[in-house]
C-alpha cells in the first residue's frame, strides 16, 4: 500500500511545500485537502475519491475548491468525510457565494463510527485538542497499520496515546521547535521533542514528521538527528515523498 505526501507544510505553502494532504492512491483516499490537494488529479486511478478531513482550518480544507479540476476525467463527485459541524462550516463558509462561485460535486458524509474500507482495512478516528477541534485517524489492515495525527499537542501521556499504540507508521505533525513552546500552546500544535517522546511511549514502528513550519530551515528543523536519540526510526516528510505501508 503506497502513501504519498502531497503537502507537508502547516499554515501556508512555501516554495518547497504545499499544505496538508496525504493520498492512498490504491484506495482513492485522501487525508486533508490543503493546497497540495491539486496533485491528486494526476494520481487518481480509482472510480471513487474519498477525502477524510482532520478539521476545517483552511490549510487543511481549501483544496476542496480545486475539485472541478481534480475530478476532471475521473469520478463524478468526491465524498468528503469529517465531523458533522466541520462539514457544515466548510459548506456554509468556504463555499459561500461571496468566496466561491459554485459548489463542486461533493457528497458530504458526516462521520458516525468506524469505516470498513474496500480492501478490508478498518478506519477509525478520535477527537483531539486543538482550537476548534481536530480528528486523528488510524487504519488497520491484516499485518500493517497507519495513523495520522495533526493539529494537536503531543506529549508522552497524550490523550490519544492508546489510539496510536503499536501502529506501524505514525505520521505526526511537528510544527514548532522546542523553544517555540509558547506559540505551540497558543495555536494548538506540537514541538519536536514531545513528538519523538510520544512515538517512543506508544511503541510505534516508524515516525514520519509532517505539517512543519513552511519557513523553517530544513537543515536544522526539525532536528532529526537529535530526535533520533529519543526515537530511532524518524523520517522528515517532504512533498511527493512516497512510502510503502
């Protein structure tokens, strides 16, 4: 199962990174629709497109306005899944006529429990602390598993620790350096050391860092080599990185 990182920045795009979007092309499943969402079009091979949103903030949802082009020559509509109140906010505000001229072909699908995926995987989700709220996701297949955690504050005793315990691949945001803890607390994001400590505590197989500061110097942030002293198997994601799950 291939996982493609189509956007790996938080807040806004940069010359090197678009904002949050991950894609499972074999299933036609995207997680979040930041500015990197336009890249789904050339990778979409399935008759359906399902978009699972962690929350409604613009760096995770603005790409839904790209759907006319993303769907060209493919599915007739996209199913957009998320918390019911967040879907309502996007529908009423992002697609308000003053901001966008016409509603794209979207089937709005409020989450109401775990989902069985066509290939036998089981998707589940949980609420996380973040201004406005966010969701974490996990998929378990026979013999492998994957989890996405973004837009929340990591800690070795995080409320979602048991949700990610033992996962083979954990994709986790790492937006701030340790010396930016006050800003992380204000905005509801994670600092680098706390993410590594969480991965160690949860016993995950591999940690992939995403949703990073778009203006950070990648040579020094996140400090991957230092973090490997806490948790060895760390990868700093970049746009168009492909992983086998």
